[in-house]
C-alpha cells in the first residue's frame, strides 16, 4: 500500500471509515501502478519462498511488518500484499494467501515520497471535490456556483495538475 490509513489521517480529516479509506487508497495505488506501468519494486530486497497454510515461509531478514510485497512467479497468488506479522520463518500477509505453492518470488515494493504525497493530494481532492464532478454550474435564486469542468483538462478522472507527479516514474511498454 502506498500509505496506510493511519498515515493518511495525519494529512486529511474525514468521517469516512477506515475500510472505505483503505479501499480508496488501494484503488489509487492500482491506478498509479497501471498509469505509470511501474511496479516500484526494490529488486535488492527479493527472496524465494513457499506458501503453506495461507502464510509465506521464507527468510524475512530484509522485511518488516507493514512492508508491501509483491508475490510473483505464482500461478494463483500473484499480487500485492502487506506484511502483518513475522514469526521466524513464517510471514502473515493481508489479504490472505489462498493456495499452497512452492518457490514464489517475493519482492519488496517501495514508493518514493513524491508518489506518497501525490496520493495524499489525490485523496484530498477526491474527498473534497468528487461529488461536484459533472455539475458545471448551479444557480439558486441570485446565488451562482461553478464547479470543476473536467471535460478537457482531466487524466484518469482527476485534474491534470494533480496527476503530474507520476510523469517521472512512467515506463514505456512495447
């Protein structure tokens, strides 16, 4: 995860539940990874492991609780996970791993600080302005309000000025 709900709450005050904020953060993370075509893997922190009983069996010397990892070279469990517990050679992750497998590749995922702060800015915009998108102008009696017009100046449903932080991390795909 780019940042935890607790970290986000340090920047944003909202009445939304932790579950809803976590879902939105996961959606933004998916969007950032897809748009930039960058997996943000730290290939220096990589190991092979097995999945047994919903837990990773590996040498966790380079990993700590809270790290985001990417499981690859797996037929059924490929994806992003957050480490929730480490016990000698067993690592518990969220969401739970579903199927037992041997020799999967586990790589630490690290996001640069500007990606983290860009995500915070996207969340701030989401919380403040998402419900106003689509309404360009509203007039009640003698009071007129004009909201955001995202018809020509938007990328991925956000104002293009908020999405610019991803430009340096874009990778070409052929």
